[in-house]
C-alpha cells in the first residue's frame, strides 16, 4: 500500500470533496456545495492542504478561524481536555460533526469527522463499510470501548481500528437495519501520540484490545 498520509500528518487528513477538490479522488456521492452564510466556513473556496489546514498542535484560535462558531456549536471540558463541536448543518447528505480536541495546554491533539463532507485521500468517509478501510489500511489494531452504548449508534459498543504509527483511526458504529458496521468517525492524531476515544483515556478498563480488524467484541467482552 502506498501510504498517502505520511506526507500530510500531523494535520487534518481529510479533504473537502466539493467543487474545488484537493488532488485526491473526490467522492461522487457528495452533493454540490450548499449555500452558506458569512459566519460559516466557505467550503467551496477552501481545501485542506499543507500550510493552510488545521494541524495537530494548532491552538483554539486557529480552529475557530477555519471553523467559526455558530449558534448550534458546542464546547465542553472533559477528561482529555476540551472539545469543540462544530456542527455541519448545511450538508445535504445529512448533519454531521467535526470534533476538535484540545489538551490541557490548549493545543489540538485530535481531530474527528463524522460528516460526509470530508474524506481521506483514499476516498473513505462516514457511512462507508469497514471493508473499504481494510482494503487500504493494512496495519491496524482493533479496540472496543465498553462504555454505555447509545441507540443512535446502534446500541452496541463502538469498535476502533487504529494505526498509531500514522496517527489515523476509524470508529465503527452499528446499523441495526442493515445488521452491519459502518464508519462513524474518521480520527486523526499525532503519530505515536496520545489518543482519546470518545473522551475516554486509553488506560481505562473500558478500553480493551481485540483481534485486528474485528467488527464485534469477543463474547467475553460483549455487554449482552
């Protein structure tokens, strides 16, 4: 596999699949750019690329320049630091979020996308099947987060596939109607640095490693 991410990290490794795509494969299922107000990000004029993107290590001010705060956006403190939740309200494919995680020093250490507006250089985005991830990323480890499942994510624990060396992870939720997992979030973080799954520390007993590329936890870890 040709590792495209090596050239881009540490940074937000998600490209805008809109009318001015970055030089990677665009997603044909993403609709044309919706109209936005002056207070919102002008996605049709913005590309994520080295030097102009949101990077791991940037501060909150930089994040708010690229993702200006709107009325529906939120911010909170959590065990990992602080989270900025930018809500993608104008995506015609459905609302999603960009979660920007800042450490205690106010520096970005993790960026997460749960919206189809962004994709990896290989074209992987929210709602894609795990098989698409496995076909591209060949050295991922799998974990299960045993916190209380939520109905919105299939009422099953989230599964994470992680490549720490390159600082990328995929959170897999469950679709009861289709009886299968799908990509819920794409997450980027500093290579070989701290990773905070859903505001949970990785030394928590709720965070358990499972067999690579598993889509369900083993019976002994299953909540049911």
